[in-house]
């Protein structure tokens, strides 16, 4: 068992016997691990083990079993996210997505930084739906899915009115539409935006404005991609899907 100091994000916690808890933390230096907290309700750790909390931790990491939290400092809580049911739903979804994308104990400092930065921007008031889309698109490779939204899969031309082909696992330009009669027949602007999302720097996000109807088109297509290529069904995603039905009442 190693003692390490690392920044970490609380993914979730759950009861474990009486008042004990198991706490899943995504650490910057050692990946995800499950931590045991004894008598969590009375513990000085009770406030810092809540989901969507970031802190600098001193941890005892066990590679083959439960790990332990020794101490913490520099706590960050996303107040705006926690105060808004919509932001909280989307934030919980990308956290669950990151959890599903890599194995426990797998070192991925880039994903950690990307996740925390996305949460910070949500908390600052940037468009949480578009931030979620960017996050979904950029972590597809961690699920073993490599999609090119920049060029035609057959002739590699760029900058055209593309459509998506599941048959060719990529885009088709107008010259090659006839190669797949069952192509998606979608708005070409979807693929222009997804191409930007794949390499977008967060500073550029402040200059992007996307209308509500295009957001819906993006949402439906990204859902199709995850259904067809990833096969992931997260409870947090279903919660988002149900938000439009009753979210306004809760809000």
C-alpha cells in the first residue's frame, strides 16, 4: 500500500455496513480507486466525500483492495452545478461516462483534467449541453471508437455537405452518397460541428452559439453513435432524457 498525494474528484459514495461508506475517487496520479471511510456520518471526511467534490488528498492506495483517505486540503465544490437540477444532471452524466471509459487503477491524467475542466466551465455558466456533447465526442476513443468527422471516408475530400454512413463508419460526400442508400440523411451542419468538437479548445467555446433545434439534432445523433458503437446505457443518461418531461416542475 502506497501513500500518495493527489488531486481527486469524488465520483460517488455508497453505504457499506452501518455508517461506513465506500467512496469512488478519480485521482489525477493513480486513476480511479474505491476508498473505505469508517463511520462516515461522524467522520471529519463527511463533507469532502460528497459527489462532485474536488480536493487535494493524501491517500493510501491499495492496488488490489480498498484504499484509505488520510487527509485532504484545498476543497472545491461546484456550487452552481449543485444548485441547478439541469446542470447537476449533465454533470453527473459526464462523471459516470468518465467512470465507464477507463478501468479502475488506470492512469489517465488527461481525462481527469478534461473532466474537471468541463465541470468548472459548467459551474461558470457555459452551455452545459454543448460541453456535454464535446466531452462525449472527445472520449469516444477511450471506448475503442474512432470516427472521422473531417473528411469523406472514400475520397478524403473535406469541406463538403457530408452525411454519415454506418456502413462505412464515417462520412460520405455528395459524390459518394449513392454508395449507401441507407445513409443517415442528416443535416450536414451536424458534422461540421462534430468536426470542431473533436479538436476544440475550451477557450474557443465562448465564441460558439448553437440554436435549440441544432442542439436536438446533435443530441439525437450522438445518442445513435453511443447506441451503435459503444452500447452504453447509463442511468444518469436516462435521467437527462426524462428531464424535459418533468424537469421544469422540479426546477
